C-alpha cells in the first residue's frame, strides 16, 4: 500500500478542472481520471494500478498525483497540463493478464470520453504493452511499444533525469559531483530505481537498497548492494536517500529519524505533508523536489512524439534537469525559502504567465 494513502481526502485541496470516477464495464473496478490543469495544453500523466484500503484512498492519490503532474510538466518547460489515472484494486488482490486487459480497455473508454483533454501513459502497475491495450479504445495514449508504433516506455529517461539530479545534489552538498565512494540508499528497485542502482554501482557508489518485493534481493546481490528491510532503509546512515517507490514516505516521523544529508529520488509526492519541506530544511537535509527530479519521463514522451524527434536533443534536455535542480537550490538559499517553495514558484510563474 502506498504511504500516501494515509493522507485524508478532506486534507487535499480541490482545484481540478475535471475528475471522472466510474466502475469499469468489463473489470468492475473503480477507475479514476483526474485532470488538474490544461492551462499549458493537453494534460499528460500516467495510469497507475494499485491496491488501496478504500476507493477514496485511490481518489486521494489521483488528486495529489494529477496536481503534481501539472507542476512537473510546467517545471519541465512542456506545453502540457497535468492529469493522472488510478485503477483501484481491493487490498490483497491481483489481476490475471485477461483481467488487466479488461481494466485497460475500461480506462481507454474513460480517457476517450474526455475528448482529448487528457493523454495517459504507463505508471506504477502498468507497462508499455498495457498501453497498447488502452490504445484499442482511445488514441489519447502514449508510450506504446515500438513495434506497436509507439516511442516505448520512458524509464530510461526518468532514470537519467534522477541521476542528473543526484549529481547536482552531491555538488551542492559536497562541492563535487563525484559518485565514487558516496553512500546512497535506494528505496524501490522498479523500472527506474533498478536502472539507477545499476548505474550508480558502476560509478562506484556504496549502495544500500530495499524494495517491498523481496524477489529484488537477487538483483541487489547481483550488483553488490547491501539489502535492508524497507523500514530500516529510512534510518540507514548515508550521504543520500533516494526514494523510488510510491509516495508519502517523508512523514514527520521519518524526517525526524533520517540520517542522511540529502534526499533526491524518482518517487512522486514524497512529502506526506507540504510542511515536510521545512522540516527537512530545519534538520539541514537538502531535498530536491520530486516533480522536478522525475521529469525525464514526460520530457521523453512529449519530445519523442514530435515529428523528426532527435534522440540527442531529448537526452540533452533530460540532462538539463540537474541544472534546474541546481537553480532551485540556489534560489532557495538566496531567498531564505524551502526548495519546495522555490520549485513551486518557478512552476506556478509559468502557469500564471500562460
């Protein structure tokens, strides 16, 4: 279960343009599509399949994630708004391949009903192959496999953007971007976290890793990383903590017990509460705002879909995420504000201009 689901629905501000909640005709599952903003253009955000205690917890996730996508796309300089899809499973449930396909077709119907205001893509619990199933019901989907005429899944680009942000954070903390010898804790070894772990290992980092999927222990052994339990990862002494799982991990209690100098990772909505940014700053822990750090995937999807897409140009744009993170750190320091406030100011200024 996502830690972010402990957040009460009534504590989430509602300033969304449109939220659709339906029971899937085929899957009979609650399907939620939240369109937060189309001020900059068509909303873009992935489709998540996850188990929740109650459908309102899935709604809470969709509302927070879609707002985060608005900020992410604005901060990335894209002419895209923010949206998100969530398919809610009962706790402990799993889907067969046929049931997943039914859920994806149901999602496609909901996306199609929005008339093009929102484009979906893969996220936690989905894949490029599943997006091809969504495409049976709507054209407003991206990240399909190359053999289906798509641009593929964006995990490589997301991982590259996080890596660039890690280098920027190391430089801000230690005056050097050198990874070798740095102690780094990665929580979550999925599509992005796994790629990141392998790359950082090859660069000489001393890794401690964890995942809710105990099968990832084999991967940890393969790359020579130390494995710890998920809860222990939150109190492991290191230079950086890199959250790459689900959101809400940085609660007040977790922040009080962190033993790191910086936090920078791929997970969305890492802060359980907005006040967590100040709590981190008060402890002297440098936090790189997640909606900036993990923007590589949407940059890739947006640019790769354009006619005449240039792979080198996309790679360069993704790498520039680290430069943006450095600017946020500098702005926060010069203005005496949190890194979250600095990042939000930059994103909202673009939205207000539009």
